[in-house]
C-alpha cells in the first residue's frame, strides 16, 4: 500500500513540474494599465486599470486625497497600508497605479501602488 502511495506521489510531482500552466513563471507580458491624464481617467469605465502622474495637492480624510496633473484634479484613495514609510508633499511628483472607481455621481481612482519622485514633464512622454 505504501509503495503505491509513493508511486502516485512521485507521478503527481513529475506532472506538476512539467505542466506548462503550473511552470509558467514569466508572468503576464501583454497590455495592462495605461498612462493617462486625469481628464482621460474621468472618461474611463469602472475598474479600468490606469497610471496617472502628477501631484497630491491635499488630504481630504478617510484615505482620500486631491490629485492633480496639468489636465485637472481627481480624488484618489490610498489605503494607509500602501504608504510603507513613503513621505509625500504637494511638491513631489508621484505616479499612481490604480483603477478607476466610478459611482453614480463621482469618479475616483483607487490606488494599488504609488511611487515618489517620478522624472516626468506634464504632457510629455505619455504612454
């Protein structure tokens, strides 16, 4: 009985290591979040993945901030856990990776990740 168990376990291990779906470690390489302006983000569908670059102008409370680029402003939501010791003020250029959060009367961006001190000139080198 134990011999059969070892044979089945060995066979399962071999199949798991050679299976193309389980062995694919490279990850997704196709299109993903687009770098967009605030004005463009406001026109996109709910849950659309985006990257916006600009400045956080002020804190509104409840993990919400006013974010601005050269095309306008939008509310972004950054979970407190995502800050991870990063300090940002209104003079820092940041990049927000998130998704559009569209409600009945509002459009916001939910941040999934962000970084500070992005070398970027508004309106140039998008995409």
